[in-house]
C-alpha cells in the first residue's frame, strides 16, 4: 500500500466521525495531548484534547444532521508528520434551519504506534462559490 493511503484513511475516519456526529469515533481519530489544536469556523482556537473533545460534543449536541463532501484534497508527508488540505462542503440542520458552507480545512496528523493521529484541524469559511472540484462524498 502506498504511504499516502494510510493518511487518506485517517482523514476519511475524521470526516466519517464528523458526519456521524460520533464523539467516540472522533476520540479515536485524535492524539490525546495537551498541545493538539482545533479552529472551528468562526471560533477562537482550542487547545488540548479535553477542550477539543468538549467542543465536538457541543457541536454534535446542537446539530440535528451533518453532511460533508470533501474536494481538492492535497496530501504531503514529511517523516512522521502528514498534512492534508481540502475544501469541505458542509450542510447542517439545526433548530429547524438548514445551512450550507464551503470551508477550507487543514488537517495535520502525526504517526504514533503505526497509526496516523490528528493533531490539528483548522477550518475557515470560504465564499459560497469557492467549492472544490471533484468532491468526494464522505457520508
């Protein structure tokens, strides 16, 4: 298996956990360290696994449905660090309202005990017409 495939698999696991709004699956994706970070669109940066886990829990509790398609995927691997850049097309339903957004995401992974674990997810809103080509449906 080419070395890029395990990174793409880890990235798909992240988006599957996101789409299924599954905190346990999200827990399995992340490295549980005090220095991991996340920037949700429009949020201040969050640092440390306990705070990140709580943020995902809050998002999932306040969202009725989520669908994410990923396009424009770029992967780079440097030793035990991998970087995935992509455009997310995120559709959510919450409080009887449906929203759609394009989001530029950067996901960093480190190789630990033979598995790629997320250490950074940084997501920023894009203009509505900036969606990535060749979208991959995750869920």
